[in-house]
């Protein structure tokens, strides 16, 4: 019963809650602009950033070799997001650009970590998530980044919706369309690096998209979809992390599996009730 | 910038496009087209499919850049801040996302963008969030096009004509001084066309300028003050609307139309264009 008093469990639940709330906010915008797979592309670039940070850490002989891993991931992810957004707004096929980043990220990551004298095992924590090693420093960084994501993502909801719903109309109103598109791309990158800690690069995109997909089965309004997805995301991460306290399973994989199961259940229920009426 | 003397004595135009050239993907689509609209004036922009009507209208509202020529809105060079009083109804939604949205949300998005004094940073930032009374204003706009009952419905599941009304409401909610509509009557039943022509009558009474892309004057005919006809990216006619209800009757339109007699051509109307 006193498990909740355990600092590690507190840290895990807190980070899980923040990520569960923040990821679906950006996920809603990605689904809205039909770029649900953007998270995968950027996630892999972030992985290269982790490796680059590691390499820098070993070059500078830092005591903690992975001290620069997360800053590296944030930097690379933002650069990747900006590149994708630039190319997309110039009319390049977004899926091809994402595929290139995807391959470049994972190949570059493996090469860089090799150069740093690490092994691919060092990358595994980032591939699959490593929430059980979360420190208070990680928690405060997550709090800060999640606050930015929630503040901008919720506060500018109508504007970000306007730009993705009808770009041409948005331009006619004088909205700064390019800047707002860039805001979405950069915040998505930040979300990915925060969520990477919990579910890992391989599943980071799922945490952004699956709650939105579930919410969409239920509601017809953009705002409600976003709010419901936040609730679902938080419930999924908290449940998943709580279960891993008792059973030795991989938290990221568990959270995403739970989400997919909920999706299947809700989809069957809604299709049944719709057939019934 | 000094203005030519002959423009100075006419009342300031709400929109004044001069010799606008637009190229899309390396092909010149508009070869120097001009159009003006005064307060309270309803201008019909007509022409066959692919003649460049939408491209012209999109360059006026700032959705596509023009390579040369000038576009002035409200007697100022067109900038983001001059779009505060502009209402635009596109021919079709250019992006439409993967998440459903209600009519009310779509109309509310029309309240964003430039505000008065938008050249200042504070005003630009305020344009990023809806005003406090957004909800009531969006509902009123939906009511004005007769679909308040559809406020909470998912727009992507409305009929084509209902969606068109949502887009008109999204433009009207801005209380524009200049309203630009690209084929708002496409797929709209006759009753709604008549209803919308009443709306245009009210706007005209309030001195709003209207530029409307049409194929047939239809229910709108008695409000139209002037017709501008485009053909292959050039203006071939700019003058009083034809008595007949179709673009086919206009001079400069080479399409054969055996069922209607062309109206008496006024020799003084002249064909404009390069
Ligand atoms: N994005 C684009 N890239 C290249 N060419 C384009 C683009 N959009 C339109 N065009 C071309 O520009 C020309 C004018 O198109 P526009 O849409 O302005 O015609 P329109 O008069 O509005 O026709 P409609 O009555 O069918 O709406 C057409 O030949 C079209 O093929
Ligand atoms: Mg058109």
C-alpha cells in the first residue's frame, strides 16, 4: 500500500502522467494534418541525436557518458522536424522525406554509438524506453517541456486547427501560416523526446496517435477529441506503469498494447451500437 | 508611392487589382488582369472552367503570390494586416484534416487572423486566439445562413450545400467590408440561392463590397452591378452585367449558345485586357 510513497514509483507515475497528457495533444494535430507517422521519422532522428550526444560525452570525457544524450535527441529531433516542415511546405512528398529521415536516423544512430565506443545495447534503453531509471532531474525536465507543449498546444488550439483545416482560408485571414506549421513540427519533436523516456523511440508515435484514434471513434468535435485523447493517454500510461510495478513487463510495450486493445474494444462496441440503431 | 491622377477622384476601392500576373509551377496562368470593387458594389467574376477565376481570387486574398502587378485592399497595399476586414469563401477546402470538427468550430476559426492595427505585435498575437464572444458570434453567423441547428454536427458529414453554407458563415462571422466568394452557389439548391441573394442584398445595403465567382447569374442577377469576364487568363469584358442570365451571352465569350439571343452589345463597353 505504501508503494505510492516510493520515490521511484512517484517519479515514474509523474513522468507517465505528463507524457500521457501531452503526447495526444500533439498527436491530434498530426492526425489532423494526416502525418500520423511523423513521430516515427522524428523518433529515429532523435535516436541519432542520442548517439551523437553520447559521442560528444565521450569526447569531452564527461563523468556520465550519457549526460548529453537527451539534449542531443532534442536538438536532432527539432532539426529533423524543421527539415520535414520546410520540404513539405515546398511541396515535397512528405512520406518520402519521412522515410529518408527514418533510415538516416537509425543508421546514423548505430554508426555514431559505435564511434563513441558504446555498443548497440546502449541504444536499447532509448529504443524501448527506460522509465525505471528516471531521475528527479528527468522529472523536472519533463515537467518543463510538457508545460510548454500543453500551454501552446491547448492555448493555440483554434489557430492551429484553422491552419490545418483550411490553409488557403487561414492565409486569407492574415494568420501566420508558416510560423504556425513550424510550431506544430517543433512541438511534435519536443513531445517525442519527452515520451521517448517512457515508451522508447519504437513506440513513441503510438502514444501520440492511439489515444486520438480511440477518441475519434467516440466524439465528433475537434476540441472534444483532443481533451478525450488526453484523458485516455493519461489513463493508459498510469495503468501501464502501475502494472509494471507488480509484473516484470516492458512498460512501453504494455502501454501501447493496452491502447491497441482499448481501440479494438471501442471500435467493436461503436460499430455494434451503430448497427443496432 | 504616388498614384495616377485618374484614380484619385474615384472613391477609394475596397479592392484594386492592376495588371496582376500569376505563375503556378512555371506556367503563367494570369496574364495581367485587373479588377476593382467599390463599397456596396457587387462584382461578378465569370469565365469558363480553367480561365483563371479561382487563381485570380486566390491571389487577391493572398493565398498565392503574384509575380507582378499591384493588389491593394482598402486603399493600402495588401499585407497581412489589411486582411482584417476581408471575408473569403474558397471554392473548396484546401486541406481538411483527419480529425472531425463541428460546424461551430469551423466558423469560429473565421474569427482569427488580423485585427485592426495588426502591424503591432500585440494585435497579431491577439489574432491567434478567438475573442471572448466567439461562441455567440459563430452561432449568429450560422443562424444568418439558416443552419444554426447544424452547429454541433461534424462538417465532413454534412451535405455539399450545407458545407457551402458553413463556409459562407465562416466568412460572414468576420463582419467583412469586402467579401470574396468563389462559386458559392455550386451545389446549392434554388431556395438557398434565393436566401443567399437576400444576404447579399443586406451586405450591399451595409456598403460591403462583394466579388463573386459565378457561372450563372441566377438568383443573384438583380444584385450584380458589374461583370468581369476572364478567358485564358485575360480579362475580356468588364462592364454592366448581361440582361441574359448566362456568361455565354457576354461579348468575348466564344462559346456557341444557340438557345439565347445575345443582348444588345453596347459598343462603348470595349474589351479590356492586354
Ligand atoms: N496549383 C496549380 N498548379 C499549376 N496549375 C494550376 C494550379 N491551380 C490551377 N492551375 C491551372 O490554372 C488554370 C486556371 O485555374 P483556375 O482554378 O483558376 O480556373 P477557374 O477559372 O477557377 O476554373 P473553374 O471554373 O473550373 O473553377 C487552369 O489551367 C489550371 O490547370
Ligand atoms: Mg475555380
